[in-house]
C-alpha cells in the first residue's frame, strides 16, 4: 500500500506534525481574537500602529518593509487607521507623493491596552529561535509549500487578514 492510498492514521508522524500546525494556528488565531476583543482592531492594524508609533514619520514603503507586506496591503491598513483617526498623514515637503505617518493620542491609548506582542505571537516567537533552527524551518516549510503547490505571493498577506 502506498502512502497516497493508505489510511491517514497509519502515519503517526504526519499526524503529530499536523497537530503541531493546529496548535500554532490556534495560538495565532486566539491572540488575534484577544486583540480584537480588547481594542476593537484587527491584529494587522495594531501591528501597523505599533510600527508607526515606534517610528514617527515613517513612510508607506518603510512601513510595508517593516511588516514584510506588499505596499498595497500597507496602504489599505493605513487607510483604515486614518479613517478611524488613529493616525495622521503628512505630505513630504519636497515630494508630495510621499507621506509621513504619525499616531494620534487615541492610538497611543489603544496600543497601551492591546495585549502583546503587538506584532503577533508568531513573529515574536520566530525572533526567539536560533539562526540554525530558522534555517531548518525555512527549508522544511519551502519543501512543504512546493508539495502544496501554494502561491508564495500569499506570504506577503498578514496572518491576521487570512
């Protein structure tokens, strides 16, 4: 019997790995739900606010780089935060196409109430792993992504928005 045709429970190692993925996804989802419940914003919006707060005057491109998201994703986050009056956008004095982002006092109050880590539990945990572990994890996940035939462009979408 090939692995392809075998009942799933004949491969306990793959079951164990699947359970570990579920634990990771559940931890991420639980954290995002807790953030939304406590402050009324999604996790990606809170993360964007925290980056803007830490780097007053940051530009849109730099915000996208800091969050490792596409610039259009950062732009959508900024638009939503601006509509809620949590940030202000100042045009660059020399180049009106560029903007500088700043948090407002209500945003700072919101950030003070938000459960950490503000960037999310998964990015925070990954930062704590050794370079060797990250390298192994990266290689192994790359192999899994290939087997899934997944669109790697999805890697630029914040987990909070999935």
